[in-house]
C-alpha cells in the first residue's frame, strides 16, 4: 500500500503558558484532496491568516512541502517574529525530525504535502521556547497522523475523565451532567 494514500490528520499540544504550541496537521499525497486544499489555502488568504510555504532557510522549503496556516493574527512585533520566525523554524525542523525518525518516508517526501494550522499565543515571550515547543508539536502531530492516534478507545477514556484543555477545565459537576 502507498504511504498516506488518503488524508491523515494529527494534533499535538506542547508546552505551557504563552509559549505553548498547538499544531494541527493534514498530510496527504500530491494529486489527492490534500493537494487541492493546500493550493486553495495558499491562494485564498484572509486578513491576519495568510498561509505561507514553510522554509528551513530562505529559498529552502522543507520537504515534504508544508503550508503554515496561522491560527492567530500576528499583530505585535514579537508575535510576528514568533509566528514567521520561531514557529515557522520549529515547524520546519519538526517536519525534518519526522523524516529523520522514519515517521515520513524520505523517498516519498516529494510526493507528500502537509498543511499545518499553527497556534502562536499573542502573549508569546520567549522565541527559543516557542521554537522548541513548535518543533516537538510538529513532530508529535505528524506521528499521531501516521499512527492514527488517539484511538477511539483512548478518546472514550478521555471523555469518561472529562473534557479539558489548557484554556478551560469544567467543574466535575458539569462533566457529570
């Protein structure tokens, strides 16, 4: 079977506070639905959410080609540097890490495409921490996509404990209802 013959989806949240990284990945092959979504997203930016090709260095796009889609409009100077600098570099390095780890087959990198929706908190205050968290989140999200995790059993177990995220945890009474 061909690697990623359909769209694969992964997610990861790494870190705490203002420098945490939240990454959503859609991974698929050129010539399939992910390519159509990739091209459409690149060609239809919206105010504050301009997708761009992720580069390791200027004029060196990461492989597989990865589209960075910001979830938060970058408004302050530091938030812009974190989004277009630290988070982009972390995403690029995380994609390469996934190739090096064997999560993405190197011999198929040119045939694959990644769309990455990236959260960079407007309150970000440490570019190096933001980079490190994004790097790890990218690699974890890719691994989750490739491995198909979490499983339905893991989702059901998490639901039994109760929904929660870094921004909100309901009171036990609300979960019990």
